[in-house]
């Protein structure tokens, strides 16, 4: 029974390889990237049960959305009770627009490779237990509109490079352990202190002019 069910996938693989070999290569690469994340997390509710690495591409997996070229555009795993950590392989999902992993129990750092997701519109990592600093590489996300990293345990300074994110509409870095000051230039000029509240080591907004809150003192 199992063998007969697998035959259509092999036939589909041959068809795709003959019609568009690059589509197969991209799909397999993205499937590998997602399965690397699958291996890095615990999934007590089996929400990732459909993530079968033997399939031609990940577009049939639950919580994964693809475009017409079978490239991954959405990963929706908010409130899925996942624990574990993020993996740098997620940066391979070059057409990803929505990465929603909020309200889980993810730990460890935010991989700098997430800055390679040039088409990302929304990054939702809030209400986890992420640690380490905010990667300056997130400033490469030129299309991003929603950046929500609140309610984690992130430390260090807020990268000034993030102020060049011209399309940013929503920013929430509240309820972390960030230190230093928060930028007020560029795209950050439109965000109120609510975006940064409950970071007890943040001293306030960066002042423009001769006097600044940032004095170069240690901030980790």
C-alpha cells in the first residue's frame, strides 16, 4: 500500500525534472532548509507531521505556502507550542514573505542569515525566549513592513542600521533586555516609545545634536 502511494511522487519528480529542472533544485533546497528547522525543534502537538523530506517539494506540507514556481512564500507556525531554536538554513528561503513563529518556546539567537530574506514583509518572532543581540543584518530586509521581536530576552544595543528600513510600518522591540538608547532617525522617527517599552536598561531616545544618551559605555 505504501509503495503504491509513493509512485505518483516519483512520476511527478520525473515530470518536473524534464519540464523545469531548476524548479526541482530550488524546491529540494528549500525543503532541506525547512527540514533543518524541523530537526531543530520539538513538536509535541505534531503540527509538523506532514513535513516529509522524501516528497518532491515542501509545498504540500501544512503551514507552508508556495507560489506558482513552487517556491516557499509563507511559513505560519505561530502559537504551535514548538520548542528548540532557529536555524541559519531559513535564510535560504529567498522568496519568503512571511515568517511567523510567534508565541512558541524558541530559544537561542536570531540567526544573522535571516537578513538574506530580501523579500520578507513580516518577521514575527514575538513571545518566545530568544536571546542574544538583534542582528544588524536585518537591515537588509528592504521590503519588511512588520518587525515584531517583543517579549523575548534579547540583549545589547538596537542596531542603528535598522533605521534605513524605509518600508517599516510596525516595530515592536518591547519587553526585552535591550540597553543603550533607541534610534530616532530614519524610519524610527515615526515610532513612539511604546515600541521600546519595558527594556529596563534602555536609557531613552537617542538625542540629535551635541548631547547624546549613548556615551560608548559597555552594553551587552
